[in-house]
């Protein structure tokens, strides 16, 4: 069983993780026998230089069974749902959303981003579905990775069907608390109950260092065979 770390320790390790890159983490997980932890291609970051890592806060959405206009909702009910949702979040988490293959409405937008950042302390979001309000989300500097964009509202089209449970996102099983690491190359999930997070971080840092030295030696004209024997990769 993997070691257990406090939330504060996990956040510190995630800060170190953000200084590496997702391919290094994927290579590390491959060597540890976890070869299917990268989400499928197609997750585009709205901020190309963003890199975030944090424990997963999982959410599940689905196409609504009966459309309801915003004016028809009880304000107290809406407020209670929002309090339950955002009040469950912890600082440093990454929201992970499964839209259950419904692509006709924004599964994420400006208000979710703003509230997650300033009320919940969430770092960013990974959305297996389309998003909207992209320019406004960028304005609040909230990194989001999504599977497309669309201008339609979720109200009357999408229901929030679950929070804090296991979900599928980008073809990868995500359990609450699994570490989500996303950058310009894509999104990787570190199964925190199955691997030692500290070990993953340390090995990824070693990969980054080795690849940096390898690049420097290639530029310096050293033999590719010699470099490969030294670092085990090019």
C-alpha cells in the first residue's frame, strides 16, 4: 500500500511536480507498471503555458431529463446546492468533470471558474466535455483543459449528478484525491493509493534532469550511442 501524506504534504509535492512536465511523469509511471494513466488526446488548455497539479475534486454531469429555465429554480435550493458543492472543495485541488459524452452545452464556464478559484481555492479544471466563456475564464486566470468549446448554457440542458465519487475522464479512471497533472502536452492521473507520490515526483525530477543533460550533450556533438548508454534515452 502506498504511503499516506497529509494534504499539506501533497500540495508541496504537487508544487514540485509542476516544475517537471507530463511526459516525464508518464515515463515514470510506465516504468512503475502504470501505462494507462494519460488522458486521451484532445484536451486543449485555454492557457498554453499553464501547468497545474493537485488532488482531484471529481464531478459528474449528464444531459438533463427535463429542461428547466433558470427563473423556475427555487433560489434557496440553488444556493444550497452551490454551498454544498463549493464548500466541499479544498485549497489546491483540481476539478475533474465527466460530462458523460454530452456535447450540446458548456460543462464549465466563467462562474464555475471564478467561484472555484476564489471560494473553493481550486487551482484549475479538467473537463471531459465542452466549455464556454473562455475569454472571461482567462481573465480570472483559471487554467482549464477541455474537449472543445460551445456557447450554450448548461442551465436547462445539464444536471449535476454527482460529486466526490469515482469517475471516468478522458478514458482514465479518476478517484477523488488522485493527483491530476496537466500542462501543454496533456493530462496525466497519478493513482495516489497505488503509488508513492513522493517517489513519482523524485523519479520525474530525475527524468527531467537526465533529459536536460542529454539535450545539452547532443548539442555539444557527443555520440548518440554514448549518450544513450549514459542516460538510457535520447
